[in-house]
C-alpha cells in the first residue's frame, strides 16, 4: 500500500509548491484537487497541465486520485463543497455533471487512475431518497460513459448528511449501474461518523473499493477531519483489515481543515501511518 496526501490542505499554495511540500513530507503520491487554486478543469490551460506534469516528475510523485468532489470555484454561499450538487435545480446540477466530465478527461491527460465525486448531495426539502437517487443516476450516467471512454474510474464517496452516507445505500445505488468503471472511495472517517466502524466494513466493501481516504475523527463522531492518531478510529485494526483484503493501492490522507499548518499535519500523519504499516509487515 502507498501513502498519498490530498492537495486540498494546501489551498494557500500553488500546485507546484504543493507538490514540492507533499514530496518533502515523505509521500509517494498526491491527490490533485480539481478546483481552485490547483487544477480547476474548466480553466486549466495546456501550459498549466505541463507544469503539473513537470513538478510531479521532478519530485517523483504520482497522482493517487483527482478530487472532483470539492467545487470552491463556484463559490456557492450555502456550502463550498456540496454545491452544485447532483440532485438540485436542473440548470445548477448541470454544472456538477460537466465538471465531472472535465475531471475525468483531466485524469486521463495526467495519468490519474480515478476521480472522486460527491454521493448525490444534500436532499432538497421536498425530495424523497428514491426521487433523489433517480436524479443522481440520470445525471451520473453521462459521466459513466465518459469514464468508460477514457478508462478512468469514477468513484462515489459516501459522506454524512448527503444522499449516500452509508455503505448499504451505496450498494443499493450502484446496483443500478452496470459498469466496471464505477467504484467506491472508502473514506474511513466518513464511515466512522455514521456509526460504521471502518475495520468492520473494509472486507464487505472490498469488491467495490478502489481508493481509500484516511483521516481521524473524534469519539463524538462529529464530521471534523483530524490527523490520524488524534481521534478515536482504530487505525491498527483498519489498516490490518485493508491489508488482509490484498489491497495494494493508494491510501490518501485528507486533512483540508489544516489549511493553516498543512506541512505539520502532513508530516505527523506520514510518521504515524508509516509506523503502523511497518508494524503490519513485522
């Protein structure tokens, strides 16, 4: 298994500087934020893409994932990560759909194996779960076609308070989709927040899981990302469960709340997780 760090903790830095700092912290990979100020696909010039490629090569980093979940560029005052969602006003959700298509094509250009997207979005006041799931399906399927075309995995990331927040809901939803290019981004902190202790769900979800997000959560289960080892998640048991499934892919640390001290957060997470992974091999 390989450790990566998400660039969404480095919103105060250019992507080139972010790549340098994440490599300096010891990581093998970077999760590239498909958003401002790093790689907003709608405004990314060929010269900028070339600079990203050059920085990755210079610092020997691979892209673990492209994060197409966050959309700060739209500057929605309700919530900067959840909107535009997949399930709100038709003209507004089209922004989410077209952004996802662009992110898939960007992933192909930069050699990223997958992108992550939000699991539908927050339900509208008059929406039932089934109604929202039908809208999500209809909006997602054009993106699935692009994923199949460019051969990049499109990963749905369950999140507290959104349409799909539990693994059972994910399983119910993806039964509608017949494509090997759709999968699960298993965020262990999100699972813990909704009462699904990650070590218990790693094996059942292994057939779907193509990428992991790692962060810790306090014992209150409030959705606030913490540095691994600073909360209540059983990381030794969770990493052991992941290893026992035979997973050899990326474990990406996502610590966007640490925007004021991203270097320290990245280093602490790397030291803690590296120690645990080494103990698994002993």
